[in-house]
C-alpha cells in the first residue's frame, strides 16, 4: 500500500540553507525566509533528510528518496526545474 508524506522546509537562518537533492546531486540555495514543500510517495521506506556542514561552514540539508517518488517544490515549481533553468542561464 502506497503512503504519502508532505512537509515544509523553511529557512529562518540569516544565511542561505543549501538543499542537496539526491541522488541527482543538484544544489539549490534556500534564502532566508524562503520555503519549499516536500511530497514523498513511498511504499515502505520514506525520504531521509540529513543535515551536514560543508568545509566552508555552510549548512547543507540533503534529501534522499526512499523507495518512492519525492517532489520538492518552491512556489509550485519543481526545484530541479529551477536548478536547470539557472544552469541554462549561466551557460548562455
């Protein structure tokens, strides 16, 4: 039987919170006051959220899918699409 989990990640720190979306290895900076919605559809293994620090001291929140589908959205847009759009602009 499929299960569903949904939660909000909100950054209330003074500096950006770096979201690491795994297993793609995509990074998205969540600025102060911004939030994303995480929806997890899984069977038996839910999403895992891991908090670490980079060598520079930045806070990294890694989001690892379990055995289902995870969607991370900011203002109704998939964060992976936002990451790709930013990469496309930089390569022009």
